[in-house]
């Protein structure tokens, strides 16, 4: 087991909050334990498509896939494994007193809450995703009243985090005639994990432990959308992420998302977003992270 190493590229400090852009240098494969002395909210920017798993040692639970955004509470043992490399990570560290006041935390963490911290709103375009990207931009290009901006964004991120961690348990019983929260979360993780093709209805139904016909009915009753429409939305979320955060060729992205060709991917992306993948990547290059 190693001690993770990183270099601080950018840094900002406001009362009760410290923000760092870190470039990690992790061996391949990597395996390390963390025991933080203050709560940390982190977002990985590049490379986004690597294997990363984590678990809380005291829970005795299996490893879980990590989302792009991870929250690590203070004073708990969390073990991480993965492919290693040199990821760029935005880390927001909060004084415990400030964290408790904003989130109204009582200092105790349930098993349900701890497992949720391994993937807190990491989907591209989600509330935390947008907030942390705005914070990253402010660190790269600080403007007028930058301290106020950093403090405001970080406090808003804490409020959003408290909502995510304080939401209903994924083990809650599903309403009659609908999928449970746990089943929906399992589907979201499954979509993220399978490269190279779009899953079939049978594949997704199997993840929920029910037959394809009943799954199709329950899915529409739960989400108000067809399975096909939902899968396409998830794939387009991932496409936007890959276009914005990597230099992968269009052909590679198309294959990774399960499209038959770059042309088919381009048509689907334009139908969904209104612009071509090339134009989207160009816009991100002008306005996003360098």
C-alpha cells in the first residue's frame, strides 16, 4: 500500500475553506488508504475514464466504483484502488466546524451515507458538476472579488452535498408499480461501466432482477421516459464529458459509446444537443479547462 503523492498546481484559501488543484502521481496499479483530518470534496478532471474503486474499511463492505465526484469525511478509513496515472483533481477542504454548520451534520455517518459519498452527483451536467467546474475556472482565471466567488461556490456545493447525502435511502421500498431508487442507481452505474455498446433491455432488466417486459413497463412508469430515450441521454452525458475533458479521437469516443461509426455518433449527438461533436469540443476548449 502506498502514500499518494501530488503537486499543488493552483491554490486558494478563504475562511474555513481551502481549495487546491492537484496533479497526482500514482503507480499503476494503485492501492492506498486515506484518513483525512477534515472533510474533502474532490472532482477528477483528467483522465476521466480509468478504473477507480473504494470502500470504507470499518463497514466490511465490498469495493464500489467511484464517481467523478467523491466526498471523503474526516476521521474515517477509506481505501482506494485503481489504474493509477496522473489525474488532475480539484480538492475542496473544509474546516469541520464550518462543514457541520452548513450541512447541519451531527458528526455521525450511517452506512447508507458513507456508501453514497463514493459517488456524489458525479454525472456531467449535475448540480455539483457545474459548481465545481465553475470553481475550477475561477482558480484558473481569477477575477474581481475572486475570494467571494470561491467562498460562495464552495458553500453552495456544501449545501448541495448535504441534500445528496441526506436524501432517501436506496434501500427504500419502491412505490407499487415502479422501480426502486436502488434499482435506478444500479442502472446508472451499469451504463457507466459497460464500454463499447449500448445495453439491451434484457441486460438492464437483469440488473433489476425482473423480466424484460415488466422492466419496460415499470421503467416508463417510474421515469416517464422510454428505456431507449433514457439510455441515449446517459450516453450523450458521457459523450459531452469525453469531448470536454479528453483529447480522444471522435472514432474512439464513438466506439466507447457503442455507436457503429463516427458518422452515426455525430448524427445522434447533433440530434440531441443541436451542435456537432466537433463544435461542442471547440466551445469547451475556448470556455473550459485548459
